[in-house]
């Protein structure tokens, strides 16, 4: 059956996690579901200054249930500046999750 009135929104090309799909609702209730929620809310978690310099490239969960976060600077020249701010980045992410969640932050070109 076709949808001539286009009442439905366009389906995303990639599957979403529940945290990504219900991110707005979860934000209202203050639920921090997973690492995908970290990606979806990156600018508000880390702040506009750092978010404008780099985005999340990969998140890897270690055996001890901590995260190794790989950031990709928008310009390779910002990697040095961001490396000086890794403690602040860890602090902001840990504050968001409510526990010591980040083990390591690295950078990729």
C-alpha cells in the first residue's frame, strides 16, 4: 500500500539503538542508557567549545566495563590542543554517566 500523503517520516538508513530512538524521552527522565546516548548528546555533554573541535569516532568497551573513546578532530592541528584537555573531557563524560566510565581517550586523523 502506498503512502501518497507522506504521513510517515523517512526511515533512517542505519538501524538505531533504543537510546538513540528514545533519546528525547530518556533525556526528560534523566536516563543514561548507553554509549550511543553519549554520541547523540555529545555537544551538550562535553560543551560547545570541545564539541566544535572534535567528534566521537569510536567507542570501545573494555573488559572491565570502561570505555576507550576515540575522537576525530575536525582539523589535525586541533589534536595537540585536545590532548591537553583529555582530563577535562574525561571529567565531563564521567560526570554525565555518574561514575568513572572512561579509561582512555585517544585521537585519530
